[in-house]
């Protein structure tokens, strides 16, 4: 039996993007940034990404990787946990998990 070649990326027609968590995470980042009085461009520079990419994250148009979430959190001077917890709060996930 021959092995099928592994195809990179998502299968045609499938999506893994969920708008609601992306919007909630973006709002959490924007709130943390504006509370500190930091410009979007400054935060992007601190996180090592393009300002336009940061804008897409804040608008919920892009879901960042775990590594990028950690870089954004460090640039904000907080933990990735704090950003994710704020995201969950915005989504209405009860504290301590889903239950």
C-alpha cells in the first residue's frame, strides 16, 4: 500500500477562522494598548511586527499564533494569560473554564 503524499495547508473549501474569538482578542489587545496610552505603531514595533498586521489583529481580521500572542503580551507588559483571560471574559466564558 502506497502512502499518500501529505498536502500542506488547509483542504480546499475548509476554514478554521472563527470571527468571534478573533474580535474578542483584538478588543482585549486594543483596550490594553489604549489604557497604557501606547500608539498602535509603537506596540507593533515593540512586538516586532508590521503596524498593518497589528491593525488586522485588533480588528479581528487575523488570528495570531501562540508565539505572536506571547510577543504582543510582552510588548504590553502583561502575560499572555491575562490577554487570553480577557478574551474569554469578552466571549462570556465563565472563570475557571467552560463549565
